[in-house]
């Protein structure tokens, strides 16, 4: 029975293992350590990692199961495409209702209070706040630059069409610059404004293109 028991480590062996463990950070950061070396280190230390996303929000729970039976649980925030996906979106909207100021002032207050927008931005901008105010019907009475230009039938601004397609305005703007959209530039009161021509058929096509882009992006992340 004693022969079948796992051997115990001596005090010297335990001390040697601790010394080796203390060398791991330096080994990981050493310029001579390759990506393959780091992968080998992870395989020796980690049994598995379980990542759980809370719904469609930015909240992510990471459980690291270390070899030897111990575990570590972390809560992280991932970038998301829309403000509506944020777990604190209702509180954010409530804060907008209470502010009653301009987009610039509200953005400063939100940033000072530690609110964070979607994607990888660290702070709110006035344009982002004004867009959110408009979606909530809380905009000021002053007309927006987009209402001061002469429009044709079925023309949208980038922000309007992005809301209609439920996609980030930045993505739609990149499509515009790549020539994927039928658009023209009109001079507004303070700056040029892009107007995108999109009837019902074009909106259907763009939704299909948006869906295909999402599938491609998910496939790349899975790979």
C-alpha cells in the first residue's frame, strides 16, 4: 500500500519548485522567449479556460482551471458594437434624462463619473451623446446640421442609416469610403454632410451584407 502512494516532496524540492515559479514572469517577458515557448508554458500551467459572456453585453466571466486543482475567476469587459448592448445601458439612459445639458457637458459628466462607451473607446464624445439623446427623443430644439441641407428622396445620413441597419456608424462610413454606397456630399451649415441613397431594396441588400460581415467576423474570431 505504501508503495502505491504518491511520493511526497521534500522541503528542498518544494523550495526548488518555488524558485522556478518565481522565474516564470521573467521567462515570459524575456525577449528570447518565442510565442511557441509561451504556448508551452501555458500548457504546463493551465488545464482549461472557460469564457462565459453574459447575454449580448460587455460582461465576460473567465474561469482559469490551473493544473493541480486550483482555479481563478475573473470578470472582464469586452468591446461591443452598440451602446444598447452595455449592461448599464438603462442607467446610462436614466442619467441622460437627469442631465438636461448640452452634449458636450453631458459627455464631460459621464466621463468624470467613470461611464464607458461601447467598442474600444475610453471616453464619451459630444457627438456620441447627441446621437443617443436623439434616439431617446431628448435632443435640443436647435436643428441638427443634417436637417439644414436639401435632401432627395430616400436619402439618409450615416447616423440615420446606421440606426436603421442596427450597425456601428464607423462600419457604415468605411463602406462609404470604399465606394460600396451610393452617396453624395452636401455642404452643411458648419461642415460637409454625407447623404446616402437607400430605398427599400437597397436597405434589404445592406442588411444582407451586414449579416454576411457578422458571420465572417465570428468565423475569424472562432479561428
